[in-house]
C-alpha cells in the first residue's frame, strides 16, 4: 500500500494533513476538531536591518507558546478528553500549520514584498508583512523521541511528507525559499520533547543562501559537484551509499558537524526519486543514531535541509543536509562567544578529520545495537 495523504482542517481553519505509513494499521477515518479556538493571529511584520540588508520577522504571537508541558498535556499528541491537543486523531505522521507562526498566516498582503529586487534594496526603517507559512511535522504520536528513534518505514513516511510539502509550499504565492529542519534537545532551545520538525516557507531568500549564491557566482555552477568530489576523496567521509555521501566538512564550525550531498544534482527534497528516498531514510536515521552513540546519551542537534530557492539558481544550488551540534564532550557544550556571536568568525576546537573518525566509531556502535 502506498504512503497516503489525508487533508482536513482544524477548528480555526488551519490545514492539517495526516500522512499514513505504507504499512499503516490505521483506518481512513479521522475525527473532527471540535475545539473552540481564538482567531488566528495577524500576520507579523518583518523589518530590514540596514547594517546588513537582512530581514528580521517580529512575531510577538510566539512569546506565549507552550514550554515543556507534561506528557498528558502534549499539544502534538492525539487529542483526548483531558488533552485538547492540535491533532484530533491517532496518526502515523501529521503536518499542520503552526498556531504561532513566524511567517504568515497570510500568503498575500497589501504590504507584502513585491519581488526579490525590492527586498535587495537597503534603507532605514524599511518594513514589510511577514507573509509565508510555517508548518509543524510530527514524526510520531509518541510523547518523546526524535527522527533517530523512528522505524525505517516511519522515517520513509517523513521523507515523503517533507518532499510533498516542499512541492506544495513552493507553489504558493510569495514564497521564495522552503526550509525543512529539526531541532533536538533542550540545549538547542527545544520547548517540546515530542518527536517533530518544522518547515518554514519564507518570503525572501535567507542570508545563508544569499552567501551561498555569491560562492556559486565566484566558483561556478559546478560548485557542489566539486565539493562532493573533494570530500569523497578525503578521510572525512562517514557513509557513502549509491545515491548519497555523508561527511564532516573541510571547514567544520561545530564540534559535531555532518554534511550530506546527493550524487546527482537535485535542487530540493521534492526532486528526489523514490529510490533516493528509500536509501536516504535509513542512511539519515543511522547518522543521527550514530551521534547518540558517541556519549551514550542523546546528543542535541539542529538538522537543516538546505534547498535551492524556489525561483532562482535551481540548476546550481544542490540539496544539502547539515547536522550541527554544540556538544564538545559528554558534559560540555560549545557556546557562541564574542568572535562567533558578534563577528560570525568561528574557531574550531577539534580537527574535522579527528571528529570524522570519532563519528564513524559512533555510527559503527549504533549499527551493532
């Protein structure tokens, strides 16, 4: 049976999508959300930092979001009489619009950015509406866990959800870039232990990708192919499959940092073939399990799926995963101090080659468990 998508709406009109595993035990029926909810918040405003040209969304509706609730009040668990959560029915994977979005809920607005050229202009006290969309992707109905704790079947379902949502969000008006990510661990700032990730659909091209585009202009459209060839020839390779290679990058910033690239050019998750997703689900899960096996306790991380912008550089910017963790020892974290936080100039504490050997050992231990 194929992975199945079932779309419905929550009580305040937000979209909710149930994504059923290929081997699901669930039936097709889904409960109706009968909560009485406040109206959705007004779309936030983003302001331009005239010193850098970057745009900052001021989303004050996020100030009062849920913070580390007890298991019986988990807002991402299936609803019960005692827990009026966000998801009415038992599910395999669920995707829904964030109740407290950083961008949106409006996709169109009288003060929305006109186009990328307008956004590149720089001036004092420029502001626009933070149009866009923010979604939550629940990996499991369980209260605790992460992507690494999923079954292979469930991991494959999540990849199908990410790919489908990337395509759907990219087709929405005003969207310039789609970002899929997972934050894991209180040390990262996670406020819900429930296994989940998020998707942001931005009305601009992010600063990190703007820097990347400058590198593509300087090196050429074959930049990612050259990176892949260089890393595959190095001692920093962690895993090499038929379709993907994972490695510690040449200039790693973080104590634990993993990059992954597809072997062919593909701009985003929506462009992956079924065969590529079939390989990626266990490979990615294995990398995360390897990080957890390094010290015997869960490792905090940010897993970021960098994708090409929606309308530009599709032939030169390749899909890339970057997993970073501030964990530099069993009981020590790397904090961003003056050079990193204020100037953006990172100082690495260990060599990438040594960390690659360390992570490979963790992956091997995880494979044996």
